[in-house]
């Protein structure tokens, strides 16, 4: 009886493993169907999905520079985390003009970054940009950002850091840079937890609170949204069943509403979550 029980357990475990491997193997095909949609005809699309080991799961023009919109806040938040690691180290008193009501009492850097990322506050992002320039005795944000990320080996070719919020149409980021940044912050930064926790959660809060609800991606996707006219972006993490994917989806040059773009992004995230 014991042998029979062990055999049955082994069979069940094997079935689960085969199912998981099958789901993972189908992900590139699923993403090809999504990003091959006729709704994307004439739209510039860049996608990169990889696991925490750096293995690429899926890619589509990952080195093309795109308008990032508020995905620029990921770079701003990451450098802020690297600069002010201690909870109450951020110099609020020196930047009251930017941080307004947040300056009433000392606040942890991680709380300020959550207040920036979850609702996508452009004002706080520009406050952090100025604070970063001051902290690093720099006058050029492009030079500061390029130097900071090149030092740790991120691919900054084609990237343009015109502001901290992503409002400027002079900004350019690549999916490869964003995924590299996300992977670094998750696996090598001592601020991984606060950085990840600053991001909106699908179906739960921030700019993702109404997206991917009642799907396997709800509560499993933490990502930064981005929107300007003709621009829709989404970059972050899919974290499910003890596995993590880093991803960046960048869409530029569409006309009309961004809703169809967001729907395709949602479908991609659900496919990623279902593969884990």
C-alpha cells in the first residue's frame, strides 16, 4: 500500500511538472499571437521577457529606443533607492518646494517612492530628479543617469533621460535597459523589497487597480504603467508560484484610445502569469 501511495504521488508530481513545462514552452507562442495582433499594425512595439537568471523568454525589437512615458519613473526610483538607502535619509527639508505636504514630517524614501509610483505622480518624480542632481552634485540629468547605470553594466545605448517623470517627449528607453534595471533591482540591490513594493499591483492598487482583475495575474503583477498621446508602456514583474519574470512592453505611434494597447498588455501579463 505504501508503494502504491508513493507511486501515485510520483505520478501526480510528474503530471504537474509536465503541465508546468508545457505552459512555459507555450508562452513565446502565446506572446507572438498577442503582439502579432492586427490592432498593432503600424504601431512600434518593443517587448522583452526574461527570468531572474537572465534567460530570455521572449523578445521583439528589445534594443529599439521608445518613448517610455511614466516608465521613466522606474529609473528615477531605482537611482533614488541607491542614493538614499536609510529609511529617513532622504533630505525632505531641502526640497519642500517639490514635496509639499510630504514635507510636514520625515518620511522613509520607500514611502515617498510608493507615493510617486503607485498613482504615477509626475510632481514627485521631478522632485526626486532635482534631489538626485543635488545629491550627486550634477547639473545634467542625462549624464548622471547614463553614468550611474553604465557603471553597473546596464545597456544605456539609445537611452535619453530628459526628465524624471517621463512627461518629456525627448525621453527614450529600450526594453532591454528597463528589463536589465528591473533584474538588477530585484537580484542585486539591497533595496529590492522597497523598490518592488513601490510598484502598482494588478487588480489591487495604484494605476493597475482596475486591470487584470479576476485573472491569474491579479495580485501577481507589480509594474509601472506609462501613458502619453500615442504611447502606452508597462514594465515590471510577474511573481507567481515562487517564480519571477521581468518584462517590459513598449508601444508607440498608435492613434485614438490607449485602451486596446492596455488590453493587449493585460493579455500578455495573464499569459506570463499562467506560464508560472
